[in-house]
C-alpha cells in the first residue's frame, strides 16, 4: 500500500510537467526574439528598427494566439521554424535600401540658353602673319610718303597754250567762220606755253594726251550801224571739237547786237574732255544782217587739267 500511494500521486504531476514544457520553450524563444529585436534597434536606422519592432510585435501576437488556441501543436521544432522564418537571418532577411526620396518632382525640360559671354582675347599671330603685316605697313608708309611729296610741291603742267589773233577777221552776214590765223606768243607770253600742239596758222590745238582741258576764248567784236533791226539778230561764238559744233560737246555763248552797233566782247570758258589726236578751235556765227569784225586783241588759250 505504501508503494502504490506514491505512484498514484506522482503520475498526474509528470503529465502536467510534460504539458508545461512546450509553453516554457515558447516563452524562452519569445524572449530571445525580443532580445534580438532590441539589439537590431541599436545597430539599424530609426525607421527600419521601428518597422522591425512592429513586425516582431505582430509575430509575437500571432505566436501567443497560436499557443493559447492549441497548446498541443507547440513543439521545439515548430518554435524553431517560427523563429527562423521571422528572424532577420532567414528567408525574410531585410536588406538596407535607400528610403530617402527626392523632395522635388521629376526634372523638367532644359531651359533656354543664356546670353553670349564676352569675346575672349585674340589668338596670337603666327610668324608668317606678322611678317605679312609688317610688309604691308612698310608699303603703306612708302605710299603715304609719296603722296606727301606730291603735296609738298605743286603738280607740273605738261600742256598749255595762249595765242592772240594775228589780225582782224571779218565775218560776213549770215555766215559761220573759223578764226585764223593766230600770232606767235610774245616774250612775256612764252612762259605760258607748254608743248608745241597749237597750230597758229590754222588756229587749232591738238590734244597730245587724253584728258580734261580748260579752254578759254575772249573775243572783241565790232559791228557797224544797221538800217533794219530784227529781234533774233545775234552773234554766237563757240569752241568746238573737230569742227563739229552741233554734234559734239562745245563751249559756246550768244550775244545780242544793238541797232546802234559798236564794240562788245564775248567770253567763252569751260572744260572739255579730249581724246589724244582731237583738235579744238574757235568758231563765230554771225546771225545779223550786216558783217562784223573780230578784232586783233582776241585770244584763245587752254591748259591740261588732268587725265
């Protein structure tokens, strides 16, 4: 009887110890998980540790629910699998990633180009370019020096003439006449002669070179008394090229004649362009009803202005 009594009392206690062993193991696992979560909080960032704690709390809640609902299913193997599945070293291992997102939106299109900057310094000249510039400067200096030499002294007159009518010439009424002959220049007028292009016998000057010529004719005219006077009565004088006063350009002047007659003058002056070999001469057109006379002191002159 003494041997049965202890066996009868110890059998229920052994069964209860077997039932409490899985529960104690689960509680120990939970404590280890909580310690591991606390360690991870200290080593990871604040946001990740907060999420891990929340996940651990959720897992703990699920484990407690599962343990309280069915204590018969709790075993060391299942507890280890739950710990491994929810551990940071298992299948659900968390990887650190950049959780920081940009505070700005997507980049927009590129803006317009800015204003152009100031020009940079000029590039250095090559030796060949420097030599060319120096040569050009020397040539310009020589040209400028030549122009200044010409400016210091007046240009030389290459062609000029002056001659007076040798004798009085009568021009009949209603007629055109070329004035000739002219006299040789006097000693005082010889200094005005350049060249031998004026023919005194014909009264013609032939251009030695092509160029612009300043031509002048000063005529003294004498007319007698007229019985019948018309308004269109006049005397016209002209310096003509190649004796073609109508077709070629000429220098001319027209003077009306009074009824009382007398002496009057006509002055012709102007510039004509002559080709080399062309000649000029003085013509008088008497459009009155009586003859007129061109006096001896009348003169004809010319000078080459330039080519």
